[in-house]
C-alpha cells in the first residue's frame, strides 16, 4: 500500500508524512523536503544521501559534523551538503527541520564541498511553502515556480566562512573539543601542549596540517560561530565580547568585520 504523505498547513509535520529520509530516495520530483521536529539532544547518526542537501531548520539550532569540519546552524543559516558526504546532526535546542533534497543532476551546480549559506527571508518562505505541500506535490505551475525560485535563491545565497575544520589526531581532538566546550578560555598553545603531553611545536604543526589553520585562526573560527549564535539569540555585542575574552567590544567588532565583511549589527539586521 502506498504511504499517505499528505500534510497540513500548520508548520507541523502531518502524522502520516514520513520522517525517515530513506523514504525520500526515489520520490519522482526534482526537489523534495523532509519535515521533522526534533527535541534538544536528539541525534541523527552519520549517514549520506544520494541527493544534494540543503540542511535547514526554520527554528532551533543544530550542530553538524562531516569528515571535513563542524558547523553550528541557527535559523538564518543552512548547510549545503553535496551528494554522498557523510554527516550527522545534534539538536542543541528544539528544532523544526526542513531538509531540502535536490536531484544530483541539478544539485551539482552548487559545488562539491560543504558550505554555510545565508538564508534570506524569501528563501525561508519558499522552503516553508514547498514543505507544506505533499511529498509528491502536484507539478503545477505554482509548485514548479516555487522549486525554480528556491534554486535561484540558493544560487544567490551568500556563502559564509564559518567552517570549523576538525582534526583526526587524538591529541588535537582533545584540545579542539575542550576549546569548543569553553571558547571563552584564552589558553595558549603551550598550555594545551602540556595538557596533552606534546610539544608546542608539535601542536602548531598539527593544527596547520590537519585543519589548514593556525591555532589562533582555529580558535577565532570557534569564537565567531559562538558569537553568531549568541547574536541571533539577542545577546548584546558588549556582553559577547566580554564573555569570549576580547579586550573590548571594538576589538570583537573589528575581528567580526575582518572575517564577515560587515559589523555584527549590520550582519544581524540585514535580510
């Protein structure tokens, strides 16, 4: 018997709509959207898709890990995941997942590496509009236009330099995990070298070899991701700067502007 995949326009997944991504593998549509609500702490183990995927949550925050890095995704950001890339997801708050799957022949235009995409108000509303359709939605003019507009908006979306490259060396993983848990601690390479029983020179070399970043730049990426999350939660720039160990709000803003190309306030208010 064919699964009933109807949905209702409430923002909540229909009880008969599948929440298993395997059921979306062979849907005869150029684009489909998985709708799933998940709670804080829920974990989706490592898996892959034959589709290209725009991993997006209309509310809540996810942490995503791939073999090449780690990302934090609040509602204004999505992660482009090419077909076949192994990834997991950890829910850091209640999440309304709206995961966009795009057929490989079309998704190839978005590149073969993961990247964070800025989600405009228009793109968000288009994704939610298609998510309110049945999985095998009618291929009428309205839905065809929605799909075309989503693809167009994805091509226009700004890519944000927010990847946190993740190492494989156990000593470096220990250091990185500790920094990720407490990004406000301003410990030096020498401190971490003593903690893991390595020389400072070894850690410096490993950071460059395994992440492509210096120790200082890797810590900066973690603090930037943390800062963006707190900005989007409404924390004041001065409080964020203080909590992350910056000498002043202007020092934090200067770092933010150097990496992101605009001030924290401009980034937060721009649609």
